[in-house]
C-alpha cells in the first residue's frame, strides 16, 4: 500500500511572539484542515449551509469569508465558488484542445457539475457522459452550489449516470470516447476512488478511447515541498503509473487558492505522435476557433505558466518508480479535519 499525505502551503503574517490561537479562533465556526504535523489550513465559517452523510462520504457545504460557498467531503476541501473556475478550466480545456475534434466525452466523478459545464462550452461536443457514484452529492450540489453547474444538466448533450465509473467504463464498447476526464476525489482508504488510480484501470480506459483519444486525471498536490519531501506524494506516482500504459504524457500544475496548494494534472495520449500539449504558441487561436473567448483563467499566458514546472517537480516526475495497482493501491492519509 502506498501512503501519501497532501501538503498545503500557508503563510501567517504576524509576529509569533504575539500570536495567540485562542484570539484568532474565539469567534464563530472554523474549518480546520490538518495537512501534516505542525501544519493546518483554517477557514472562518460564516454559515454551515448543509451537513450530512451519504452512502459513500460525509459532506458539508459551508460559506466562508474568503472563498464564498465551498464543498467539503470527508473533511477535505473539494471546491469553492470563488475559485472553482481555476481548477475546472485547467482540468478541462487543455485536454479538450489536445484532441482535434472531440465529440464524445466521458467524465468520471465531477459531482458539482462544473466539469460538465466546461466541457459543454465546446460547441463541437455531441455527447458528454458524466458518471458519478454518489447521486446524493450530485443533487445536493444542484441545490446548494448551483453556480458550479449553471444549468449544465439541462443541456440535451449531457447524460448523467449514477453508477461506479469503473464498472460503467468496463461495460462500454471499446473506442467509445474521444476524451476521458477523471475528476475524482482523493483516494481515501475504503472508498471506491482508490481503484481509479491503478495501472489496471488506466489500461481499461485506454481501450475505451478512440485512436486519437486523450485522457486526463487530477493528480493531487504537486508543490515544491511535496516534491522535496522524504515521501513524495501522489502526483509523481500517478504519472509513473500512466507512463506504464500510455506512450505520450504531459504534466502541468496551477495554484488553487482555496486549496492553498499547487495542484497537478496528467494528460495521456492513447497513441504517440500527437501534438505536444505543452506548446502554447497557438492556444488563444484554438480557443477562439471553438468560441471560447470568455474563459476567466485559461489562455495562452496561463498555459505557459501551467507547463513551466519547477526543478524539484520535474525531478520527482523523472525519478519516480512507484506504480499503483489493484494489489498495491494508493491511500491518502488525512485526519483531524472538520468544522470546529
């Protein structure tokens, strides 16, 4: 079993001699995310909008001063109204542009509906199949986080399926999809997501892609600290596992403010010889050709920054040897998180 923990960078601009935790947290509710010994990220909760438990996970929607409404699952920040567009535009548009003409798209996870929203902005898409195992969280997000999906479920091209993404893909005919987007939760022990980061799963995904098909998966925190730590985190192991299956890969990152972290994604092409995703020279032109001229974050300049990886991250990717498998899954350990 491969164990990793998420690191989130956080700076506190105050003289330590005058800092008293009791004064900072004395008023109202606070959401605390313990990231490692001696490090936590805290958000003041203006209002607890929803709290409950589904068959698969604990969920909460909170309203915070810095990030507006935010979705928390199993104690972990998933997205916020203030900056979800950064994460979802980075997840969707590079991989959609990597395919010359994506018509059939599969989304694994994505319960907030924001990934679906971004895919549907590509007018050439004919059908998007979104498969999420937790129907309760999908409905909860429609009610309490409507700004994430913005009516995407009403688009006739959208097909929502409440099922296990692994089982659904396994039953789908080979070469069913031009693009596979894996917008998954982190792999906590005992959750279905653990099996969606393995060599066996990626091998099956490859069969479901068309000849020019492309896959992308969120790959976890990819900060310099994470890369330099004694136990490098998930991102490099995901990359190494995909490299066992796909002939052409590319990795990139972006800073997500509500995570307090540099986040990573891995793009994988079914066949070699595809155009290099990292090249930024015509990104704006290709976005404009698809009518995508009003994105809030992603453009040619942001693309250049996303693919300009710091040396420790490049080193971690090139030296990684861990391969995630069904017999040797990856678990994320994260504790003492919640609303206090």
